[in-house]
C-alpha cells in the first residue's frame, strides 16, 4: 500500500489550486500539467506531483480514512498545554502567540532566557500546539540522495571541504536515477532531494539530464548543489526541478564570509531571493553554534529564515568535525536546538520545520523531541551505505549504517506513535 494520502482538487485559481484531505484544505502550486476540479492527485510540500486514477485514489483513501482520524486523535491529545508550570512573563508571551500575534525582539529574548526544565517543557508544548493548529497532523518526509562528495569549497565547518584528505566518490547518472527509481517505485517517495558538494564535474547539462530523468519517475525534485548561476537554476526549473535546499548558514555577514572563504553572504542571499522569484519551493536555514555566535545572531538567524519566505526551515547544530578548522569548537546541546525549534515555530506558525540528521546525531531521542517541540518534517537518507559513510560532512552521522527500509520503518513508527500522518508525503509500507 502507498503511505501517501491522495488529495482531491476542489478549486483552481491560475497557477494555484486548493486540495482537500479528509476535510483539511491546502493550497498547492499546480504546475503545467492538465488537471481539472475533482481530480485526485499527490501533492508534496505545496507542489503538485502527479495525477492518480479515481479508482486507485478511492481505494487508498478507504484504507486511510480510519487510520487518519485515529492518528489525529493521538496528535491532539499530545498537543495539550500545561499552563501551570510557567512564570507570568513567559505566559504573557505564550498567550500572545496563542492569539496569533507576532512577537517582538524582546519577547523572543524572553523565550530564550528560559532555563527551568518545567518552563521549557511548556515552551515546547506551546510550539507543538501551534504546529498542530496550523498544520493539523500533516508531516512531510523527503528522501535525500547524496550523489558526490567532491567540493570546490573550503567551508570551515564541513567535513567534505576541498582540503580535507578523505576518500571521494561520484555516482554515475545511471546510479543516481536507479536509487531514485527504487525510492519512488518501491518505497513510494513523492519528494527527493539531490545533494552534493559544489562539484562542477556535474555541469549544467549533466544536472539537467539527472533532474529530467528523476522528475519523469513521478516525484518532486529538490536540488541541493550549492551556488550555481541563475541561468543554471532557470534551466533546472525547465527540466522539472521545483525545490532548492540551500542554507544561508549564518545571518552574520562577517561570520559567513570568514567561514566560507571565497564566497559571499550577499551573493547567497541574492540567489535565494532569485530562486524564490523563479517559483522554487525553498528550504533554508542556518548552522547553530558557529564560533562567536551571540543570542542576537541566533534570533537574527530565525528572523532571516522567515524573511526569505521558505516553505521549509532547515537548521541544525554544528557538529565539530576532525580535520576541519572548527574541530575544537563546542557543540550546542540538544536543549539549545529544541529551544530554537520551538521559538522558530512560535515566530512562524505556517512554515514546515525539519528535524535534521545533525540533531539525530546528538541523541537517539532527539528526533522525537524535535517533532514535539514544533517540527513537522523529516528527511530519510537514501544514499547507499558505502557512499553515505564517505559523505562525511560531519563525524558519526546518525543512520550511516541503516538500510533504507529500516530507516523508513523507524520513521513510520515514530510518526505513528506521535499521531502524525504523511498527508502530502510518500513513503511506502507493506500492509
Ligand atoms: N554543498 C551544498 C550542499 C551540501 S552541504 C551547500 O553547501 O549548500 C549541506 C549542509 O551541511 C550545509 O548547508 C551545512 O549547513 C551542513 N554542514 C556541513 N558541515 C556541517 C557540520 N560540521 N555540522 C553541521 N552541519 C554541517
Ligand atoms: Fe562544500 Fe557545501 Fe561542504 Fe561548503 S558546506 S564545503 S559548499 S559541501
């Protein structure tokens, strides 16, 4: 059975459409494909993926109906708030959030000043409640394929930086497409991220060929290949790419320019803005815990992410990695990351917030904690284990040993235990 929920198209307004999932409505980008009101389709991350024949859709919906409402009940019972545990000033800020008012800088600081574990648990509960209110129990799960660890850059934090002496790999185009095909046909993924270092061996034409072939499999394609020209991204859009995962890494210009030698903060932000104008769904964010980081930097990171208007927040802790200039830096704590997750959610109710692998690397429970502190999305790594081990952007990455099917099984179990439904995602599970 397919573990994605088909949506019914109920309205069309130019390039956009409104779809319905068991009474919950969402806006999606329709793409150029021909669709009519009443059609069933799969959508992912707010973008149309493909049409589904009525009979097939109705069969899937029939199997899903009861499970969906069961999951919803679990999610709603888990997203209750225990207000008795917080101080007056924190409660005032949280109440403001509850009344859908936006927060001022000082109020964001108040949230960050919370240290008492009981108070923090309320912060996470409120963030989880806000997540539930805006997204219901919908959860996005994307697959990611890391296809080359060659990189032209020397980012100080990164374990695959050019100057680090490590074994390198590059997949062939056929290998990339074969992994994507298995992800779509066998596991039912509806959105795939194709990621690499800045490896210009894959020139524009090569990327176009890969995107075209992967899109033809019937999945939404995100690219995460770093700084390429505007023309390249325009051509990739024409080839069928609809999403870009590119973090701005740090809102502190000086920090960015120091840690990413030879690259520029302004060029990266300008490119992210261009990409959004081109119509791309953007996933962006920052690394938490870079050297010299202040509370203002952390808050500015959250504010800049929102300002860039992404569909998805992607931020995670710095994992100091041997053989990089940041090997002796201090790693943030799980609590630091959860606080940022919760505050980001309170500051932007509508965004999708990803739990990143870097957080999972810190502790086994962290992914669940992140999902209970405001996050609503996750990624499953589909890179075969040999290449995954070499794609060592940081040390001891979580799940390097996992087979794809067990990683999917774990994700599905986690989602089920939290009452989350993959409303517009696709991961397959045999029943
Ligand atoms: N080359 C592309 C995509 C691959 S790197 C790019 O740079 O955009 C993907 C992400 O890994 C980076 O955006 C960075 O935020 C993260 N990363 C790299 N090294 C890291 C480390 N040591 N700890 C935490 N995140 C790291
Ligand atoms: Fe290359 Fe990206 Fe790593 Fe920087 S972060 S060294 S661009 S892979």
